[in-house]
């Protein structure tokens, strides 16, 4: 019977799906918020969107909460300097190449003995 593992541990596909992309976007926003190179006035956009989430009655008319949060965070990322956004996005989505291998019996013994 053949080995079910190909030996390659690189994730398949380029996208992380809805939740994977959402997680990367949230991490990107948090990293940009902590970056000193981003204008402090721009950082008011996601903060304002979160304040709107807590106190939704500050806007006039029936504005959808999800739209306001999306708009605030999307504008924030788009208005940040592109080289800084690229730097953080690359750091979040980079893949470290590796090779899968089984541990041999002598290596298991060495690991179990703490040597």
C-alpha cells in the first residue's frame, strides 16, 4: 500500500476561504493599527467603526451596521501607504517550505531520553 503523504507540508491552494481571509484581514488591521508609520488620523477609521458597533444610534437613518464596519476597515487599509500594507500582508500570508519525514527509531530514543 502506498504512503498517503506526499512528503510536502505546503498548504494546498492559494486562498484560505472565507474565515481564513477574514482572519488575515483582521490581523492586518491590527498590525497596521500598531505600526508607527501609519498616520494616526487614519487609525480613527477602524476605531470609529468599532464605536459605531457599540453605539449604532449615532448615524441618521437605517444604515446597516455591517456596512459601516466594512467601510471603515476597508477605507483604512486602502488609505494606508501601499508599501506598509504589502509588508504586513506578505508577513501574514508567507509560507515556510518544509519537508515531511518520519522520525527513525534511534531519533525517537534520543528524544525520549532527553539527549
